[in-house]
């Protein structure tokens, strides 16, 4: 993981857990295998419509809430929490602009809101089952010079 003000570093703990869930394109389908406990909660208003709300738990992790559009059944929001020294930090991910892609409804926009700010990801074009060059998965070079150990 890297950001403008931090060097490249390995993801651990809640960052790694969140990235693993974010990368699972089949998360709504695989919920029964990933989560052990769930509760159906009262519907909530999101935007101009209602959403069914399901809260799920995993062993040793804070609960997550999933919001499904009442009319389409599509996942429109996820709210998750990461443990920190200051308590639980929320992350809200809104899915929007669903399009049919090879017969599968796929969100082409995500808005991720955290305490540190908001980020919107928009996809212009997508394809399933396209080979990806393995070099795309190599660790990027550090963005800052390596720190030398203190002199003894």
C-alpha cells in the first residue's frame, strides 16, 4: 500500500482484511461462506429509495452492514469498521452506475468515504476473464529513500 505522504508498505491487519473483501467481486454471492452470523435489520432510506439491510459478523472482526436496493436487489452500500487505537473507524462504500456486463450487473462507480476523506472510482470500460500480465502484481518501488538504521 502507498499514499502520497507515506512510503510503500506491506498491508496488515484491518487494511489487509478490508482489501481482501474489496477485491472479492463475488462477495454478495459468497456471504454465507465468509460470514458466520447475520441479522436482517429494518429497511433504511438511501437516496430516493429503500434498502434492505443485513448485518454480518466474522470471527474476531467488527460487524459489517450490507444494503441492497429494494427494487433491484443490487448491493448499493457496504459499511464496515476497522479497529484502531482510537476505536472503530468506519468506511462506507457506495456502489452505483450498474451496467450489464456479459449478463452480469456490475457497478461502474464506487464512492469510498472514510474519516480521512472521500474517493470516487469510475470505470469507463470493463471486460471479464482478460489475462493480466503478472508484472502488474509486483511490489512498486519505494516513494521515499530507504531509512538507514541508527549508528551504534
